[in-house]
């Protein structure tokens, strides 16, 4: 969890951000810098994409070409969950780091320690919501521009739960009762797409944010220092047990179900709830735009869980490359284009983190999101590096499929703490 802001401060920041008026697009149009570089200057870009992102490279390319006609763009797009971390490590080892890196906010803490990220000027960082800046800051310097955000929790079929008289569960015991009531009614409690290991990693971290890091923001650091261990701690193993609860109460073939098929089945009423993020609405909204759905935080024992607000798409600049100034100019141009920001948020079903940008994204979840975000907020993960989360997810898959035992899963986590 990002440090330096108390809960009340975060709530105030978010509420104030909601009051920022939309600024006229003409006032935000970037001034075109005079061309001081040779024609066909090549800007290399590595883009770690989520499932909802393919197509954004075309929108960004059009923007960059319009503002910088002398620049040629060398795009490399990879799946963020499966390949981005591996690709970045390879490029760091070879010294071939791209000029512009588009990843997640949580990547900043990972790559800043290598020393190649350039801190962004205040004129650029001040365009981003103050709510997100702690997730991209190290020692007071901002090393990434957080561009949009998603929400994570349990998306649920409101009509289904209401028809059965099942209230939205606020505690772990209430969730267990809801699961029992749904099964008694012949309804699969959870939609899940466990064919994709990134989903297992994401769900585990979502549960950890609510059950571990909210109560102990230093847990990740203590784990890396050897002061905490999965095998001797109660909290993180409980999160893994919750993942198994989802596995035990979803479709028998979940290990062969991808996100699209999961959304299709959910749209058809084949499950009541889905532990996921708001990106799920990109597919679900296109399949069933009038479906009455809502979102709530995955409950903890105390009933104090919060909706997870995750800074997502983040622009980082290689400060050691010859095109570092150009990369900063390009990011500035992208950040100044409010229409582009709105279009990207509408396309990906995310929330803009640029000041003054309002979009029509997430209409089916908007009332619930507004209620939860006004009540409180949990910022997304910067506790565990994705390479650890993904590695643990692969081992979790083995455990769920009966190929290893729970104790071995916990020992694996402890033995690989260096990845975290």
C-alpha cells in the first residue's frame, strides 16, 4: 500500500478530485515544440497490455504522429501479466531499455531501483490526480505518469441476488451464507476464469490488500526481511484459502475458461458473482449493456473491506537513453489531450487519473463505485512485485488441481521471497 497519506487524507483528496471542473479542451492543447531533431528519429516503446488494452497502441500512435511527424515509433506490445516483467528484465540485462515504457503504477517501485527511470518534471506530474501519485513516487520524486485506474472487487448480478433475498455480503460469514443460499437455489456462486494464471495472481493480491496490507502496510517489507513467513503467518495463507473457496464454488471446468468465456457465461446468468476488476465490464458491457450489476469489496472477517482503487496504465521514461527528452515531450503531449484520455477510458472501461477529465465509462457500476469511493478507498498494490505474484499463482494452480499440498505452496512462497 502506498505510504505517506492517511485514510482521511486520501478520502479528502478523492472527494476534492470529484469537484474539479472539466477544463475546455482548447485550453489544454499542447504547444508543439519546434522540431530540433533529425527526421525519422526512432522512439522505442514497450507496452505491457492488459486484456482490455489491445487497440490502444493505434490510438496513441495517431496522437504521437500528429504531434511529432518527424518521429518513427518502434512499438513492442506484450501481455503485461504473462510477459512484461520477463521482457523488461531481459532488456535491462542487455542494456537495450526502450525510450518509453508503458506498464502499471506498481512497476515504478520495481524498476526505479535499477536507476534508469527518469523522474518527471512537476509540470507533468501535476497533471495527474494526487490520489495516484504515491503509487509512482520514490523518495519524493515522481517516476511515472499514472494515466487511468480500475476498481477491483466482486461484480455481481443484482437482480439474481435480490430475487433470492440475498443481501450484499459485508462480512466473510455473510459471504459464506450467500454462497450456501445460491447453491441451494441451483446457482453457481462464482464466475471465474482460472485458465489464465494472471487471474489467480490478481485475485490473490486483491484478497491480500483487504486482509493483510490494510491492517499491516509493512507486511511486504517484513516478508522480504525475513520477519514474516507464509508458513508461520495466518493472514496470507487465509487469502490463499479464499482463492480455493472461489475455486470450489465456480464451474468445474474453470481451468479451461478464459475471461471472454467467463463474461459470456456471467452475462447469460450462469453465475451470480465474479471476483475481478472493472476491466471485466469491457466484455460484459458489450454482451449485456442493460444487465443490472453492481460491485462490492470482497468481504473480510471484520466487515471493513474497501473497494480497491488501482492506478493502472503508467508512462515511464528511460532517463539513460538518447531520446529521454523526446519521451518526456511525448508523454506531456498525451497527458494534455483530454479528448484522447476520455476516449481511452471509454474504450477500456477505466477511470481517468488526469485532472479535469470526465468520461462516461462504467455506467453499470457507477452508482456503486461512487458510494464506495466516497466511503473509503484502498489504493492498489505496491507491496509484492508481479514476478512473485505470478510465480505464486502458477504454484497455486498446482495446489488447486491437487498436484501439491498446501504446506508445500506456503514453503514455495517463503523460498522465493527474493522475487517479491
